[in-house]
């Protein structure tokens, strides 16, 4: 898929850095940039009048701060010469999740930087709304490293599950444009119905039919966490993006993410393309 519409989700932490990264990504693909500035509203703390008054005052202060963030984002877009539309939403996090999902339906990819990722509530809203509800891929990028929608050396985290296959298909235009795609399996299970007798061979064949330059690498965890193995291997091989499936489920609208998914959305040393 191509990426003519990029949706950037921004929080209140370090918004200028996040929007500059998003603007760079949009310019790289000559894409339209939509920006959604999010603020999680305070829940009511009580019913008596003094508490309610303090609660309203604090909400007003939060909303004022959010509008200030929006103005910073608009100014950053003007300074970077990027055509964009900007909106802000201050509401309960479940309403925010629905709003992100609605906007993500009309985007080709949703991007978020280290500033938003530092806010646990907004980070979960982003992944739940975009990836799990709208089924739109998310690109998460770290602050200290420039992100790109034209990566050269990609790590595809593979475990033969449908989520991983969906991520590979969603990222196909990135994979076909890369110089090298490393299909990486950690402690692959060779049993029937798992990774097969030659783990990684099936997905490598599939990708090669799309003219992807692919290699398969099987890694032993040595009792380390899977995300730590992937992080170290990406560093050692000079990868500039990791593509992986998002794992989790919904329970009464409370999104529960798998261990690896939660870890890489919180902090990872290279850009992560996440899809389900």
C-alpha cells in the first residue's frame, strides 16, 4: 500500500519534536498530513460542590494547555511548509479511542513519536483505536532517531501467526522498496501448524514473489525476552525499521496487549511499523 494520507497523533509531551518528525515523514511521501492533538480528560472526583468546582477549573486549565499545543503544532507545520489540517480532542479516554479509530479509518498510516509514547494512557488509546479498532497500521518512532517511510534495512518479526502476516502485507510497499528484509524468528517451533519444518521458508517464498530481497534468520532467546532479542538484533544488523503484528484482545472495551506488543509500543530503539 502507499501512504497518501498520514495521520499524526500528538500529546502534550514534546509536541514540537513529534510533529516535526511527522511532517518529515509526510514530505518524504508527498502525503497529506492530518494532525490529531489528544488530551485525556479528568474523571469527576465527587459530587459535592467544592470538589466539582475544582474539577471544572482543572479541566479548563487542561483544555487551555491543549489548545496551546495545537497552536504549536500549527506553527511547526507552517515553518516546515507542510500542508496539514489540525484538530484537538479533550475527552474521556474511551471517547478518545473512538475518535482515533474514526480518523484512522481515513488514513493510510498513523504515526506517533516519543512524546506521545511517554504518556501511557494516550499510547494505549492510539494502539487500541488505530490498530485494533480501525485496522490501520501505526508507525511509532523514537525521539533520537529519524523515522522514514522509505526504510532500507527492515526487520520483519515473524512467528507464522495471522497478525504477523497482516503486518507484512500492510507494509508491502515498504518491504519491496527496502534493500534488505530480514525475516527474524525467535525460538521458532518446528511443529506442524506452527513454523513448519523450515521456519521462515514459507513467508520468504511469499515475499520473494513480490520481489522482496529477503533473508531468514533464526535466533535463540537464551531465556531473554523476545522483545530484547529483537531489539539487540536490530541494533547489531543496522535495521532502520521493524515490522510486526499487534497481539491482544478486547474485553469490555478495555484493550489488553500482548507482552511484546506492549513493550515495543512503550519503548524501542528503532521505528516500529505495527499492524493487525
